[in-house]
C-alpha cells in the first residue's frame, strides 16, 4: 500500500498554489497511490477558493483532510466541513489491518470553556491552544480499542514539538493513548519544516510545507511590487521552487517515507538571518524528510 501526503498550501497567501497542487496530484497519480492526505492549512473555506476544492474533488482516489488553524481562523468548523465535503473535523478510515485516524486540535480553552479556534478570540497568554478536547480524546480511545490493528495518526498540529506553543497542548495525554496500541507512525504539518522524533518507540514525523517556510523577519519582495501588493505575506516567506510532499509505502512489515526535494526560490534562510536553517526548533531545509519505520508483529 502506498499513499501520498501534503500540507500547508496556504493558497490564499501565494500566487502559485494551483500549480503546486496540480504537480503534486500528477505525481501521486503516477505513483499509483491508494489515497491522498492533506494535513491542513489548504485554503480559507470561501467561494473564491472553490477552484482548489474542485481540483481535489476530481482526483480518482480518496482524499482525506485534516483541519488547519488557517483553514478555521476566520470560519466555523461547519463552514470548513461544507467546503471540503466532510461530516466531521476528526475521523478514521481503514485499509487492511491499518487504521488511520485524523485528529483535530483546532480548539482553545479559556477558563472552563472550550471553543473552536478563531484567531480573533485567541488570547495567547490566557488560553490553552492548540487543544484536543476531552470529547475527542474519548472518541480516540474508542477508535483504538482493537489490539489486532496497526494505527497511523494524522494531525495538523504536532504531537511532538515542545517549542513554545507550537505543539498540541495536551500532547502527553494523547501520546500515552497512542503508546497503548501498535501506533507505527504519526504525521503532522503546521511547522513548515521537516523533523522526526521517536517517542516511546513511535515516530512523530513533521512534513514540510508544499509551498514555503515562514520567517517574519524582514520585508523582502523578490517577486515584484505588483505581486507583493496582491500577496503581502510573501515578504515574510521563503518559497520552495518546487512543491514538497511525501509518499508513504508499507510492505513486508516496513514503512518507507520518501520526501520530495527542491530548492529555495530567490532567497535563502541566511538572507533573513536564519544561519542554522532551523525555525520553530525544526529544520527548514528545502525538502521533505526521508524516513523508514517498522511494523511489529500483531
């Protein structure tokens, strides 16, 4: 079995999002994948972005979606679900003896109240975010009752990144649940870089953005004033020349992740004062990480 994964297109913020999606889908089709996963931050769920959802809707294999914070920062979960065409922001599906689970950490807790994430409501010094709420935690436990299955977990936010508030705030609770079963891989986006941490024998793999790394340090406009007026956030990005993504192949008790390789487009991390090419505590090299993992006997 083989599947393809991409994340963090941020179609609203860049001028070539459609090109990147089409190139990725062409690659995935050529690889003969069984399904495709988007790990979030695809685009705002609004009518002007309908072209992106239409392109993904025409794919011949199933496409599964995780919700990202930028997908929901100005829209409700219901609006996102209607736009994507799903019934829940968290879900599961199975292929053979592997159960795949998609988690949603786009929640915030203030006092005793839990809300779906909204950027305008987020109080960085007061609330708990990102958060997998208790009702979803209980659902996860029910989804992982069987001991005769392997489990692969997808989420937008990291279950492993301990840098500032990047990772899921109750990640230790979630990792404890995952460690009770044969969880062979966790994959996330959000951090716009590549990383893999092994925690209790489980690999937590961060997939690089299909589009860019974020720096937010200097206003550099390499694409011309007209483009930057239309896409002002470009001045705080370093675009990858070609789209980044990965395939995951599982066969004969082994999993192999093969990541796409690219280069920086016009400027480099050194140009904006990132000499070690690390941001949010992970590597921002212009590639997706290659990695191998094993499946223990059931």
